[in-house]
C-alpha cells in the first residue's frame, strides 16, 4: 500500500477506502487486513478499510466492489487488491460442544487451504478436497494426464519467456498508477484525480454457482454472463487471463469456451508457473490484463477465476 502511494505521488488522505480480499483471515491478517494494512502503511487514520472474502476470488470481489463505489458516486479513489500468506496460515482447534469437556482430544485443522470444521448437513460428495474435485473434472471432461502435463509446461514456458523479456517486470513497476482506475465507465468527474491515464475500464462482471464438487468449471458460465452484460461475444475477446488453479480446470474451461482460440489464454503463463496465493490471485490476473490492454493500445480482455465451494467470478475489461 505504501509503495502504491509512493509510485503515484498521491496524497493518501484522498483515498476514500481500502478494499482488500483475503481468503483466510484466521491469523496474522487479523480478520480485517485492509484496515490493519492501511494503518501499518502509514495511511491517515481517516482512510477506512474493509476486507472481503470470496475465497480464491477475494481480490476480484474487492476490485468489483471498489468499481461499484466509484460508479455510484460513493467514492472517488479506492485502493483495491488482495493478500494471502498461506505459509503463515495458523492451525485452529475446534471447540467442544460441551463448555468443559472432561475427556477427548480436540481436532486441529490447518487453515491454509480447503475444508475445515465441515458442516455435517452438507451432502458428502460436495465436501471432497480441491484436488479430488480437479481429478473429478479430469475424468468427467476426458482430460488426460498427458494433456495436463503439456498445459503446465506451456504455462511455465510462456511465463519464463515473459520474465526473460522484461514485460512482467515493467508492468509490475507501472502497476499502481492505473490499476485503481480500471473502472467501468470511469466518471468524468474523476479525470485528473490521479496523474495517470486509466489502463482499462470494467465493461462487465458476473458470478456463477455450481455444485461445490465441480467448482473448477464455474468460470465457464461466469465469463459467458460477464461478456453478455458487457454486450460482447467471444469473437470480441483478444485474450483471457484465467487463474490456473489446476491444469484440468483450465483445460475444462477451454473446452467450455469453444469459440475461444486456445492461444489467447494466459499469453504470459498463469498460476501453474507464477503461483496461486488465494486472496491475491484475482488481483494479479485483473492487473495483468489491464496492463496488457494498455501495452496493446486497445482491446477486450476477460479475467476469470474458479472459487472453492462452487463459484466462479469473471470481469470483462476493455480499452
């Protein structure tokens, strides 16, 4: 946060709100990492902060909520993004139903990823692990191990090429100046609010739900709905940033978008190579899409992500 203020030369007192996504919130993130982060970054105490949780899409949700606040006139400048430190996720112990249990050993849960303290009222098939869901998708969509390996190699190859060419580093350095202004129909009253040209605008957004055990395919319809709301079709799309939670998930989404040229997917590699810090991943794909649109000068991009417990979220950006 402090780096963004420094890079933009923005008076931090002009920030109306900080909205950050965080999937865990059980440890050092202290439940409201947006507010604590703003305070630790030295932002004025008048700058408020709220933390949102849509699991893997938490930072996409943060950007969407920020854009809606700007569109509605409730804010002029919002700092939106996400954070996750899975290596620092704490262990938690479930409380006994009895206030002072005499016997028994409590169960300890690792909060880094996946189900914990599962509600027994949920159908058992829904509560399989994320990895089991990925395997299920591979079986149901006829995706072979060889296809998954080839896709993973492609992701690493493209990411390595982008890093070697310096493109990723250049975009990362420039990122803060325009990222908070990737707004749908950026209002004219905000022109000049920052000394930076908007990278892109949000033209459409949508969420979609499926059964929790097939969550990897939820981005298919989320992206279709977001495009429809933006008045676009797949023929208008120049490239897609899809979070690569699993190779099988990515290949299933490609199969679910038959009108998308596979070469337009993750043109600089994806999470299989770069990593998937849950609450931060969505911000990375939106930011990267916005910068790639700026580099190209114009175009339409889709940023989409699957979410545990059966959801998908997608945003359409254009320049």
